[in-house]
C-alpha cells in the first residue's frame, strides 16, 4: 500500500485553486468527496525519507495505473446493465442538482458577506442605535417537481461509491481533484448507458411494434423514426469502447480520446437524424390529429410501466439532447484535467469535434425550417415597388411583426388624434429589411426596403406618454436609392428594445459581453425551460448559465449563453440571478479555458489526429 500511495502521490498531485470548489456545481451535486488525509498517509506530502518506496515511484499517471489490478469485465457490465434511469430521467435529475447546488453556493457566500465582522475588527456601537437586521436572501423559484430527487433507488452510482473502489484503497491515495475528474468521466460513461437504454426502448417498444407498422405508411415511419437504428448502432459501439476502457483499470485513465474518435468518424449519424427534426415534429403532430388508430396505440404504449410515464416525443428528441449533453460532459471533464497536460489536449480535441457536430445539427434544423419559411413569406408578398427576390440560400428571417408608424405633419406629432399612428408590418432578414402594410387575404403589400447594413436605429429621449416606446429608424439607402426616416412605436419597452437590437445589431449594449474579458457581467441560470417563440429569442435548458447583455423594465433579458455563445431574448422569470461574484468569475474562467483556441498543447494534439482513419458514415 505504501508503494501504491507513493505512485499515486507522484502521478496525481496537482495545484488546487482555492475557488474551484465554490463553482463545482456538478461535484457538489455528486458530493461525498473525501476529506483531507492524515499526515501519516503517504499520499499527503510524503517524502522519500519517510517512505523509501517513493524513490522508485512512477512519474506518470499511466505508470501509476499499471500498479493497480483491473476489474473483471463482468463487474462493469453488470453495473451498466443495472442502471435504473432512463436518459430523460437522468438528464432532469442531473440538471436540477446543478441548479440547487449553485443556489446553495450563492446562499453561502451571501451569508458570509452579510455576517458580522470579527470581534477584533467590529466597531463599537452606540447604545441607542438599533442593530440593523441582515438582508434576507432573495426568494428562489420552485423547481419543477421530479420524484427522482427524493427516490433513493432512482440514482446513478458514484464512481467512489462502487464496492470495488471502496475496497481498493484508492480513495485514500487520490487527490480530491483527481476524484472529481474520475466522477466526471464516470458520469459520461454511465449516462451513455442510460441513453442507449432509452434508445433501445424507442426501437423495441415503439418502432418495431407490429400494430404500429400496420398503421403507418413506410414513408411516415421513415420520417418519424429516421435513421435511429444507425444512431443506436453507433451508441452501442461507443458504449462498448467506454466499457473496455473501464475494464482496464478501476481508475479511469481517459475517455476523451474515445469521444474524439467517435465524434470525428461516426457522429455524422446525429446530423442526419437531427436535420430531420422539422419534418419529424410535423409528421408526428399530423398523425396524432388525423389517425385515431395511431393516437390510441401510442397512448396505450406510453402507459407501459417501462416508459416511466414518458411520452413518445421525449424519446424522439433523445439524439439531439444527447449530442448537446455530451459536449457539456466533456466540458465538465476539461475543467478538471491538469492545464497543459496531455489529457487537457485530448479533451480540447474532443470538445472541438463535438462543437462541430452540434453546430452541423443546428444548421441542419435551421436550413430545413428556414427554406420552408422563406417560401411561405415570398408567397404572401405583393410589391408596390420594384420586386425584391426574397428566397435565397444565404438569407433567413430574424424578426417579423407589426409596429405603428407615426404619420402627419411634425407640428401634430404630440396631438392625440386617431390618425397619429398607422400600422405597418416589418420583415427583417439577416441582410434585408422589407416594410409592408397588411392587406386582406393574409397578404402583405411591400412599399419600401433596404439592406440591413444600411439601417440605423435611435431611441427618442424625454418620451411623453404619446411617444412612449417610440424609436427612429433611418434607411440610409432605400428602394428608391434615397434616405428615408420612420418614427415607429412598439407595443412595449421590451418590444422596442428587441426591434432596435435586431435592426442595428452593432448598437452599444448596456453590458459588455463576457468575450471582452473586461467586466463582471451579471449572470443568471435557467430554472425553468423556455422554448423560443420568435427568431430573436433564445431557447433555454435547465441549468444554462447566461451573461446579461441588456434587459428591460417589463421583464425581458438579452443574454449570451456561456457554453456556446448563442445570443437572444428570454423572459427574466425563467431565470434567477447568480449573486456570488466568485461563482460568476469562476464561470467565466472555465468558459475561457473551454473555448481557448491557441493553446500550444493543441498543436501537439494535432499529430494524434493523424492516427487512424476518419471513416465518416
């Protein structure tokens, strides 16, 4: 044991940042990290004089791992087979734990900040002066109720809780940061097993149901289930390789090299599946509405206990949820590996490949929906001016909606007349603004247009009641090759700001983005999921962390999500503010590390990419 301790002490000792524990939401959610070791333990600062075995100890983690016996394959396979959670349950449980942990950290730091000073520094108080009560912590929104949080049997085993780990003695040897890293890698593996279990249920219980096959036309079945068999086959091979890695040693050496290889060579099946999402959702809704036999059978299948009360739609969305979550799990590993180490380089490579896959998935979905949307808009437009071609492969809709245009002479703009404002309708594309008036028959008559790059938006100062939420839109060169000015009134302050942000994206924001690395941006975390209703909005998932770039008095926030830098508007009541400045700082620090591009280690990792073929499917 002394030799083993010496080996791990030499291989795993790291310099710990004092602030890391405060921001480890996932670690605290997992919990049970061992406390500090006694001074007599070889793994805690032992010297060669105290333990002569240190003189011959290995100098790398790989060499140290060779000194521990691997666990029999059957033991790991039994663990995988015994996972009780479907992937949907795991995902909900994991994200809610992250939220709750951040809340606890926020409460702890606020309590410390509001606490009384020490007796040595406390100033004497006047006898007649009343003692001020400490500020009460902000009221937190109730999280969605999920019975898993209170069910001790519905859980993932922690790596450190496994009997093989407990009996091996490695928990007395490994540094706390290495244990956190082991937990992060173990979560990636066990969550993949849960995901595969849910995919298998989708195929065996729904897709291969004989009654369902008779109800669905082959083309309907193809759209509904797409290439899910290919996705499941890749997941199975991926999981088998992860299992083999666990079988090598009770202490997992790495998993990101496997993730990188599969993301580069095999995960294109996800792009195919996710790109079909628009047609899949539409077909599913049509089948529910138009085929009573389909609706009744699906309801019956969903009642089966093995589905845990989850609908078919939650199974159909699994691949997109998994590929996104997998990127976050690799981020979690990346935060815990040693800086400038080989494992950091491998994690960066894996993360970059996953980013490319996720981006391609998003672009696939957008391309399908945007093409249909542009065709629909083109059909509704009638041009009073020279016709402008709307449909283009490089054009998409950013925002559309009704505004009120101020009309009449300047001297009457403050008069409250019924004709002071007139409705107009705007279609804002990524490169073009089209101004219309709505006419009968769900049509739009176009009377002006301008390139988006030639737009300027300006908010009016000293607005009275009549001019509330009014802004000036300048077209530096319109359809008549001249400058035009419009005074436009929005229905609310948030709607005005949203239009101004979309029309003139370079307008100075109230807060600087985190990418500037200059200011401590206010941050929020998502506590209720939100689905974007308009193109300028941002869909939020539970536990998303966002920087606040702008906000309105009527409850809307313009934010930037840290893990992918996507920007958009969302209701403030879907989130709660992160008050702890140390947590905010740590979130930014981790984000910069995950997204760094010019690290010297990455150049070394490029050589490893040449090993093996990239047989994309």
